[in-house]
C-alpha cells in the first residue's frame, strides 16, 4: 500500500459528515467544493486529487488532521508528507507552538522554557506555579500545558478552584485519575480533615503509577482568588509541598495564579513563573513569527497595520473583555 492509499484508508474511517466538518474546520471551505460523488471512497479520492493541485491547502489540512492525535492517521500523514514536499518534514517543538487547540499563544517564553524543564528534565522539579495580576492570561495557559503534556504522554487534569469545595475537587481527581473511591473514603474518614485524608491516600496510590506507566499533571486554576474556600486552597498547598518533596511519583502539579508564600526550604524545587499583561509589541512579535512560519513575509508596515487592527479601541493593560476581544481578533489573523 503506497502512502496515498494508506492515507485515504485512514480518512475512510470518518463518516462523510465528520469529514465535511473536519474540512471546514481546517480550510474554512465545504467538502462539496472539492468533491461530489455518491460513495465516500470516491469523495475522498476526488478530494485528494484537488488538494494535490493546491500544496498550501493540502499541507494545512494534513497538519490540522495531525492535531487529532489518532496514531494510525498520524502515521499515514507522516508517510505522505514527504511525498508532497519532496523531503522529510522536521518535527516541530510542541513547546514553541504558536497555536494549539485553535488558541493563539503570544510570547510566554519564560513559561515555555520552564514547562519544558518541568516535563523533560529527569529527576527535575515536579511543580510549577504562575503568579501575576488578573487578566494577564493565566487561565489561558491551561491549553498550552494540556497540549505539551499530551505530547509527552502525560494526562493533564484541569481543576478550577472557583465554585468548588474540597469535596468537589477530591471527587474530580478520583474520577479523572480512575482511583479506587472506596479506599479513599476509608482514609478520608480516618483523618481530621478531608484534605489531609486525601493527601495521605494519594501519596500511597501514586507509588503504583510508575509500574502502570501512568503519568498525570494536575492543573489547578484561580488559587489566589478570594472566593476560593480555604480547605480547597490548603489541599492544593499540600500537593505542592508533596510534589516539591518528590512524594508523588509520576505526578506533576501546576498552579495557575498561586497566591501564598512558598515554603523557603522548597522554593528551589519549584519552578516559579511570573505572568505579565500582554502588550502590543508582544502581539506584533507573535504575528511576525506566525506569518514567517507560514512562509508569508510581511513588511514592517503590514505588521504594524495588523497590530493596530487588533488593538483598535483597546487600552492596556487589558480588561477581561479586552483580552477576549484581542484573542478573537488574533484568531481572525490565523484563520
């Protein structure tokens, strides 16, 4: 089976409706604009024929499909890419990606470097915390963390501390990690607080993760918000201490918006990342790199014009509404 046949075989695993949705998401065009036929096999053949005449669209579609993280499909795409490019395709560094899950990531170089250290340094730190003012894009970081964690074979679990009590948080961790609820209930009943009971039981259960080849990253958001109940904040601080002390095997802990002082004896075991509000210069740099990677060279004036469009009627530092507006305008530049 040649590379094209293998790729077409993988595309036939989707229904016509699913394929149409993927084509629209990847290219912002309708599937029927490329192919009209009665059978799915014929549609895929015609679709491929049309894309082979349009290298840029073909590449955009294939790179989009790779993001689905389906191993057989990814393998077929990797085999087919050299056919259309005439050369092997270098693997990109996930930590330097500018767009993940459809979300743009502007700057954050310090976070990217420390995140890479967190997930790839053998016997390195297992805890990363971010600090910074509200509306500096702290919660947005969850998507980049989830993306690179997946690339490293780590399952990321996002936990929002706002609106959840300690029982809610413990229940989410138990459910998403597939932990034995009965064992945890017994331990919770034995301790003076739920947080202490969970901490003790989780330490013991984590010892089993390496043998099972299970790797987890717990991402806690809004730790510094006044609305977060104290027991919930205390549970996160316990897990930060345990992660820093290497008491949680194969578990990484990330806290977005950490709001308390770190224990002095553990600070050197924790990666601390400041998040600062984004400025127009950061967006201009992002756009320059984005278009360069897409092999589009913009002039200085063109970049300045796009930056001005994005920040039209916005003032820095941005409010929450301003952050949403800026992000939406950047997405229009991407797609």
